[in-house]
């Protein structure tokens, strides 16, 4: 029996439009855990945290929620379960992947596949907006010099050579320069179109699993085409299609059961969704990944 824990990150304080904080509660009420259950799989939601203090600034809110995510991810992995963190904005990645990395019983590092329309790789110095959801990768790579580094203990959580971004089509020069300098692999949307998502995913899984303790998948729903994922704050035209993703998951992830360590879904905003299209996308892509692993 596969035991899945859905861990809510009910925080949108890293984004400009903060109402993605309501998404975990919405998906819980809609029955995501029940929809994922099968004879071989049980799924349950963990509890939201009680945030301490009143009138918290955005950064303190992100820090509290990320610490909670990190702790819950560690507890789930320790008990032999599989964590799926559900945001909330993409600042959550600092908590999710710090938790996974801290649970590794080996000196090998964590690989990461990051599906997103954006690079999320600003540092606090280069960010134009100061929104943390545009920076989580730089924190995971060991950049950053503020209170958020308390979560990663100021250490790199991932190494750039084992990081792959897929589906990028909107970014700023400083982000591209950082990833290029460090040697992370970026599969721009143009490359996905030219080579096919199947081939790109196969290569990404190889990179993220080679010489690592295992890998994670972080999915920003804005990596998908707005036709398949309208419910997010920063849609970008020309993204990954739901059907091609499910097909690519089947061909690239089969056989990696032991290697996939956790899954993260970020940036769903049900207030912007149309007929729950994005909610169903989330259910279907999570189910497809769980079927392979
Ligand atoms: Mn993102």
C-alpha cells in the first residue's frame, strides 16, 4: 500500500496576488484525496498550521509556513510515506525541498525537475518585484542572505548540475545569467516544442537521477498552457499541454519508483479558475505521476 500525504501550504505571501493561499482548502473540499485513492494507494490531508503572531509581514508568514512544510515533509518521509505539498505560491519550494534534502541518509544530493513558465531564480538583490515566489530556486542553490535562509540553514539544498527547468517562456536576464553561470539545465518551451516533451522529460529524469539520492518534481501550474490551466496568477501563452504531459510522464517516469522522493504543486488559484479546469488538471497529473511511481 502506497501512503500519500497531501501537505497544505496555505500561504500566498510570496506572490503579488495572494489568493492562491486558499487553494489547498479548496482542493481538500473538492475531494482531491478521495479522488487519488485506489486499492493500492491511500491519500490523506495533513493539517494546516496555526500561524503565530498577528499582522505578520509577508516574509515572516512565508518563513512560518515553510518551516511547517519542511517539518511535515520530514515526518512523512520518516514514516515511509510519500509527500505531496500543495500550495500556495512557489515560495513553498524552499520548505518542501529543504525538508526532503534533510531527510536523505546519504551524502548524495537531491535532483530536482522544475516545471514552470518562469525561472524563479532571482536573488533578493536582482528581483524587480521583491516577490519571494520569483526567487525560490536561488535560495535552494544557496543564494540569499536574509531570514529565509534560516529554512535552508544557509546551505545549498540542490546542486545546479542536477536541476532541470522545463517549459520556461518568460524570464528576466539576471535569472538566466545565474542559472547559466551555475550550469543548471533549462529546457525552454521552444526546445520542448522542437524535440517533444517526451524526449525532454526523458533527458531531465536522467539528469536529476544520475548520481543523486533521488529526485523531486516541482510543478508550477503556470508551466501549462492557459487553456489547460487558467487558474493561476501569472499565465503565459504557449505552455505544456495536459495530454502531452501525461503521456510524457508515462514514458519517462516508469521505472523510477524508488527515485522519486516528493512532488510539489504550486500557484493554483481557484478564484481565477474556469469550471475547475485547473483543479482537474492537478488531479489528473498527480494521478498520472503516482501511477508510474
Ligand atoms: Mn514558479
